[in-house]
């Protein structure tokens, strides 16, 4: 979801400050080929890199873009963006020692870290930044900025996610879980919980637990739009 995780205010600040900017769309290994083609079309003509810190897809092009913007001497490269987008993982690939701490949990990086990179680069790792106006739980849950089990209302986020799949790729839910995607989001989540045997006392489906599991599957790329 690159469009809704861009920090436009920060991009404008960088432009006004004369900083050279590359938009990095990470986690390309977690999306479908259709989604990749859509991103490539949307960002055509811009300085962007579609990469995967896990599979190393697109990293050669990304490194080439960094070098093309470099002047003589050490180049400082700051990685700034939403929490849990893979900034530290990318830095480890570009560094000499891979020292940035990483985790599937959002919010691990708490302060700025300076790391020596390859090819005379100085890499700057930063904590995840979410614009104040974007601090809405549904969006944070959809974009992995907050871990599913830390959401106050994971059910609402799961309903929104189901709606996205119903509109764009209902077959993914049917294929992965054997669930009729024609159901309403609330019914579908209950059916998902039933199939996963997520039951409380009295046979009541644990909807919160089901929502957390569905969102976790989404964050890990098990289901792809």
C-alpha cells in the first residue's frame, strides 16, 4: 500500500531542503504480479525502487539509483518511513556488518542509528514515523504499522481488509481458506474463525482472535491482493 504510507510532508521538506529523494516500495515478495504491475504503472517516471529485502529483488537497481545521486566523498543515506516497512532490513543488506536490529514486531527501532555501509556510504536508520493526521487505527493495522495483537479493535481492521479482498481479489480468500467470499465481512470473519477452531466457552467464535490471525496472514503475505 505505497500510496497511503507515503509521508508527503516529509517529502516536501526534503525537496525544500535540496535533499535527493528515492521512493522505496519494499516487500515486493508479499504482493501479486498484478499489484506489482499496477505499482510500476503508477510510479513510472519517478525516482522509485520496487524491492524486497527478503528476496533481494530489485536491490541492484536500488543501489544503482543511490550511486547515481552520489557526489564524491561519503554519502549519507537516511531511511525514513512508516513502522515495520523493512527499513532496518534494507540497511543490513547495504551495510558492511548488518548491525541494524530487526523484528516482525513494529516499533523496534527507538532511536537514530548510524551504520557504515558498502561503497563509502553512511546509513542512517530511523524509528518509524507516522504523520499525525494518519494515526487512524484501521490504516495502521492494514499497513503493518501496528502489530495485529496490539490493535484496540482488530475486528474493524479485519472487516476493512476483507472488503478490500472482496473488491479486488475475492478468489484469494476462497482459495486459501475455502470460504465463500460472497458473504458479508462480519459473516466471513466468523466463518474464518470457525474453520480455524477459534472457539471460546459455549462454542462461541473468538472473533478478536480470528481477526488477529487474518491480519497476521495478510502482513506475512499468505493472502495477496
